[in-house]
């Protein structure tokens, strides 16, 4: 009986998100820069994924992502990275970035729920996920750079 009372108490205190609710934890901001002119192309608010569970989940189960929001994945060291769209209902642009903060690969307009592997093709330490067509809209290409700040 005690277990049942505790379980009901815990469940009553949990906040569930409806399918219509949007959640985003602003952990910082990120800017993309043109490789030729070093001028800023666009800035976004970011949620930061660090640690094995956050890196594994990413934007899975999210129903939407606001236009100037994204997720920054930070890995402990530079290496080959492989992403896929399992349990991700939002089409994304996935941007792979090396330790020098230069973009090495972009997978544009990814297919939701796809299990196809999307490789970095070159070593990357950071990955940014943004809405599909973000890179086309803002002219972001391989060779461009980024910087970020934590809040």
C-alpha cells in the first residue's frame, strides 16, 4: 500500500507535455560566420546536449523546433560522427563541425524517422541540428565557421 501511495504521489507531481506544447531549454547562443568575409550569417538560441544520454536523444520526440532555435551537440574530442533520424519527426539540417569550429559536412533536409546513417565524413567535435532548409535560407555552407556561448 505504501508503494502505491508513493507512486500516485510521484505521478501527480510529474508534468507531462501535450503534443501541442513546445519545450526548449535555452542554454546559450550560437553564431554562424561566412568563410570568405568572416561576417555573421545568422545567430540562434541553442539547447546544449552533453553527456551520453543527452547526446543519444538529441531532438528525438520533439514535435517542432522554432525557426531560430537549434541543438548543439558537444563531444569530448574530435572524431567521426554518425547520426540518424530515429524517433525524430522534424526534418532537420544536420551540421558537422570540427574542433576548429569549421563546418565539415551538412546533411540537408533529412528524412524524419529514417534509420539511414548520416556520417560526418570528416572528424567533427560539434554537431548542430536546426530546421530543414535553415542552411539554404541563411547561405550556410561547408567551410563556414561557428562560435557559441553558454548562458
